[in-house]
C-alpha cells in the first residue's frame, strides 16, 4: 500500500523545514558575529600607588594614565585609600568618562579597583573576600575581577583579576605567623583564575604578590608570566583559543610615591 502524506502532514513538514532553515540561519548569524578580528593593542598596568610621599600621587596617577601613549590602558590599582581618601577623586579625574572604574567606590574591596577603558565594557564583576584585618599588619584582603568585552566585537572578551597579598610573610621580616594568610590568598587566587579558565575564558591577572620568588598563580603548564622578578606581577592563562593573546612588550613607569613602579605589559588581542 502506497504511503501518502496528507495536506496537513505536508504543511507540518514544510513548517519544520522552515524552522530548521531558520535555526541554521541563526547559527550562521551567531558564527558571523564571532568572525575573526584584527589584532587590537591591549596595555595592562599594575600600579601600587603607595602611601609614603602622598604629594606625588596625582602626578603618578596622571603618568599611569599616559603609560602607553595613544592607547587607553587597563589599570589594576593597589593600596587605594590606604594613605587617605584622596585617590578616588584623582583616579576619577584622569580616568574619567572614557573609563569604568570598577570597585573604586566599593564598600569593602575599594583597595584594589580596576580601571576599564572604552571601547571595552564590563560584562560582569565580582569581589572575593580572602581574609580579615590583622591589627598593625594588614587591612582585609580582597580579590577583584571583571569580565570585559569589546563593544564592537561580541565574543572578544577576557577576565581581568587584581589583588594585593599581605606583606611580611615571604618578604621583609619573613614572619612565619603570617604565612597561613598569605597561603590562603594564594589558594583563593588560584581558585578564581581557574574558575574562569575552566569555562574556556582567557584570564589576565595582576598582583602585588609581596613575594619576590612568586612563580605562577595556578601552576598550570600553559600559564605565562610577564615579569620574572619583583613583587609586582602580571600573568595570564589562555582559554579555549577563541580569543588569542600575544605579549609584545613591557615597560615601567616611575611613580615616586614609595618603592613601587607601575609595570606595564603591552599585549595584542584578537578573536580567532
């Protein structure tokens, strides 16, 4: 017996074919939206502003803003509002309408804010508490992070993580009583980097590590470091390859507030 389709069945089948075509079209559109891009210059600066020569801060913040002439850099700050309350206004002045200054006015994680320049936008942000204050030794310690995306190229995104470890455990007085807190910070730092890496995301991190022998945040074989010495560090852990990152150069910026110089990593980034 010949198996014939009814008119209703034929219409339903046709509708299914149209729906399938629409689905394929939307997939193709999504792929088109994630088309490969040219390389974009991406300067990342880690800047511990310090708290000794407070009169030098404004010039230091201005010089950090101009740390990669012709490009608006990302800046990860440390020790904000530890000398007094003056730094947020200075950062807002030099990192104004063309920036989003994440965590600058956060209730608790304000010591480690992140300045994100246009055309990048903050898609998500998070602050992670590490440990509490120790009287006469350290304020509370936090890890801040932002997921940023290029506003003109959906899918061109990465995570930037910033933090500041306590001093005196593995530098300075080498106090073994402080190592539990420092080690907890290292463990938490690794967890935050890996949480994003495990989702396939590129992660760049900056930190005042307060450990001149610091190696990597994660210990992963593909983690890369920009600087091999000093306590102010920048590193990165590649994601699933959708976003590619190359290091093209480094520099330092004298700040004259205390012993820290701002350290600059100049990358290039693209959607592959």
